[in-house]
C-alpha cells in the first residue's frame, strides 16, 4: 500500500504530479528507489549527472564543482550534542555529589546506648530515609526511648565537634529530670 508520505517524497524528488508519483509507486510496490528508476527509464525524471554513478570517496569527485556538492548544516547537530554533553556533565556532577553524600551517611552513624552499652548502630543514610518515610513513627520512638534510659549520639570520621552530641546529651538529661519529677 502506498502512503501519502511516500508520494510526497517521490513527488518532491522527481518533480512530478501526485498521479504520476502514485502510479509509479504502485508499479514499484511502494519502493521509492525502484519508482525513481522506472521514471528515469520512462524519461519523466532526469538521471543524475555523471551517468548515474555516485561515489562517496575522492575518486571521480574532481569533476563535481563546489556548487554541485550538497551542503549539510551541522548547526542543529552540534547544538544538540553540546546540550547533551552539558546535561551529561551536570548529571554526572549531581550523581557524584549524591554518591559522596550517601558514602558520608554510611560511614557516620547514630549510636543508641542504654546504660553505657551500645544497643544499635544506625547509619545516618538509613536514619534519613526513615525520617523521610516514617517521620511520625521514628520521632516519637526516639522521644519515648529517652524516658527508657536510651541515649543517642553521632559517631564517625566526618563528625566534627561535639555540639550535636552535647545537645543530645542535654535532651537526655532533661528527659531524666522529667522522669524523676514524675516519680517523686
């Protein structure tokens, strides 16, 4: 079956009417190249210069003038590949940064202690995921844990200073004071 797109392509290339293009394509069973060859044999289309020989190499190209050689614009191709490479660079930097963040989260951890004994070591990456997806469960469990003598602190090669751990110790002490007030 011959499509309108095929007829348009043949019509543009051969500079013939729609009827002639359709008839030629039907005779060639939809093969555009065969239709062009048939039209050349019928004399309706001029064959290419040089007797119909095409060559992609340098042999025989000296006869073709610069004007006859097709000119192709690489403007869109260069711009697209430039955009893709810039996009790829940005994505590469983003994924490297994410890899560094995940690595730091995996080597540093939240330590859970009860009466001086380490009960659990939870990587910060896991803690962050739990806080994102189960915030309403994790935070109350951490608070309730303070009233059952659990203490929390961060440990790892990237933990500098003790400000966060001091604050967590202060919160644990405040929970202990509240627990004593309730009992007493």
